[in-house]
């Protein structure tokens, strides 16, 4: 049996503290460079291209609010 090998903590993403409107940055958990998930181009739509971008200064493209409300429900597969 292979030894247990959890994912590298530096590869995990965590939500930052929400702002007054409930939006937050999604950052690399153990990254000293403070990289954040970024909706490149600033247009949010189905198929938006995302990338990694510095989280400071905070820009609108790095703020997220994930939801399971229609029209973007989370899907559960059996």
C-alpha cells in the first residue's frame, strides 16, 4: 500500500474575508505572493476564462460570490 500523500497545501484555494456586499477573493492558501483567481477580461459569463493574478491591489476581476441559485445550480451526480 502506498503511503498517504495529501495534496500540497500551496495548491489549495481558500476564500478571503468577504467585503460588505459578500464578494471575496479566492487565494492560494499558502502562497506568500498572494495570488488570486481572476476572471480575465472582466466579463462574467458562461465560459469565462480565469487565470491567476496578484491579489493586491484588489480589482473587480478578482472578486467572487459563488452561488447555487439558478441559473447556475451546482450539479450532483450519482
